[in-house]
C-alpha cells in the first residue's frame, strides 16, 4: 500500500542541536543493527520504519555490516528509501559506518583509506542514495595511522558522499585527535556514537566532558541495554527475544544481580507512570550533552512504547538519586575494550 506519512509528524518528537553544529537530531533515533536484516521479514521492518517516521524519527542509523547477512540492512533500507521515503530524502538523516569486518581480505576491515572509500561506495550502492548524511569510523584501529583515516573521511565529505563524519567507540583522547586532524582538513567532527545506558555509564567518566569541550554531539546507543532495561526479562526469558536468538546478548547479562536491579528500576519507573524502557531512554537524555538516544525495536508496539518516553523526560533529584543506587555497571558493554584503546 502507498505510504502517506502522518502530517503531524513534527509535533511527535523533539530535536536537539548536535554539538556546536547547525544540525538538529531527534531526541530518539532508530538503529537497524538487528531486526532489519535479510533474516527478518521485510514487511515487519518496513512497518517499524514507517511508524518511526510518522512519529517524527528523522534519523535512521545503519552500518555496512548490519544484517545478518552483512549488508542486508542497507539493502532493505535502500528498498524502503525507494518505495516509501523517496519523496522525503531531505527530511531524513541516514548514517552508515565502516571499520568492522565486511568482506574477505585485508581491505574488508580496518581504518585504511582503501577500506573506507570502498565501503562508502558499496553503502551508497546498497542504499541507492547519492550520499549519506553521517559517515562513521565504526571503531578505532590503533595500528592504523589516524592521519590516513581522517584524511580519507575528509575526502569522503569533499566528494559529496557524506555530509558529515563521526566516530564510534573512540576514547576521549582518540576523539580529540580525530577532531584535530579533521579540523586541519577543514572538516568538522560532527558526532560521537558511544554505548550508553543505566548499566553502562563509562561516558560519564570523561567522554561527555571532552565532547562538550570540542562541541561534538553525542548519540548514545543501546539505551535499553539490548532489551535488558525493559520489562521483557523480569519474570523469564521469552523465546522470541534477543537473549534467545542472538550472540550479542550474552546469558551473563541476565545475572541475578542485574535482574534484581532491573526489577528495582522497573518499580521506580512504575511510580513515575512509565514503562522501564521509557524511563531508561528518558534517563539517557537527562544530560543535554546527549543529543539523541539511539534505540532498536523489533515491533511497532515496542517502538511506540519507547517513543512515549517523550511524554515524561524530567526527573526529580530524589528520583535520580534513587536510580543511582541501581544504575550501575552491569557487565553488558561489548564495546568497552574498543572504547578504551
Ligand atoms: N556504533 C556501534 O558500534 C553500535 C553498536 C550497537 C548498536 N549501535 C546502534 O544502536 C542501535 C540500537 O541498538 P540496540 O538495538 O542494541 O538498542 P536497544 O534499544 O538497547 O535494544 C533494542 C531491543 O530492545 C528490545 N526493545 C526495544 N524497545 C522495547 C520496548 N519498548 N519494550 C520492550 N523491549 C524493547 C527489543 O528486543 P527484542 O529484539 O529482544 O524484542 C529490541 O530489539 C543499533 O541499531 C545501531 O544503530 C551501534
């Protein structure tokens, strides 16, 4: 059926300026890491993206290797760009990334000019668009000279293949260096994409301050800790859930201690009149230095629930203090090692 977006969509989300740039991102953005690949039903993903756009989500985040199989999330997004969003390209911020293994051999991974230029070309081909809005170095590769990586990123901007560039899971020191190198090329480091949730607060120990100082935006990913910070696992593990289906959700995440703290947080959320997912997203956004919360959703219902966090973003100091008792390290950050390189 022909897609006609909701006319009131811009009253449904709110926008924050991305660092010191002129670009505004929605408070909640949607990522296609899981649930949108070749193994998933295309129409399910399509319904989620349509609903997201209807509710003012103007930013869809992808990467070359999202799927599975790698590349298939971009192929599916490209199909939706053609069928549903072709008249709305200028209303959308589409991002992609390169750096993790994508094709065989030494040029299919890493931070070389060879990998990055080949990867952006493949991405544009899969998406069927002329440019992406944001192109990221997906992770740091300490053995690869950052001068080469950032010069390639700057060329990608100069050649019109990306409007802005970002980095993901970079330490504060590497972020500073990346910003400096890009500046010397006349290009702004727009944004950093780190993991951030109530069970993974590492960015509070320096990265957020560095980004504030540099005027770089921050889009925190996995605000729901891949679903752990929701009501899904409180009583048992559902068979249709990331914990049962995907290796990225380790059984160790469901430790007794984590589940005890999930239950306590769910109780606070209930008293606030929210679901735990809604409170987890609102909590990530409590710091104005976080431009956007980057979430995932398997269904339209999950997305709706998550977007309803916008109905209550404020916290009293008493609530924040109570949350602090339980919002502590949960051993769920798969990206911790990379972000401390
Ligand atoms: N830069 C990087 O290295 C990197 C790494 C990871 C992610 N990301 C980005 O961040 C995006 C989000 O990551 P993520 O998918 O891990 O985010 P997330 O929001 O923490 O987890 C999404 C999962 O939580 C569950 N869920 C979502 N909304 C729910 C709700 N309202 N109630 C109950 N359960 C709910 C669903 O789990 P079930 O599927 O189990 O139902 C869903 O698949 C990715 O798509 C990607 O764009 C970037």
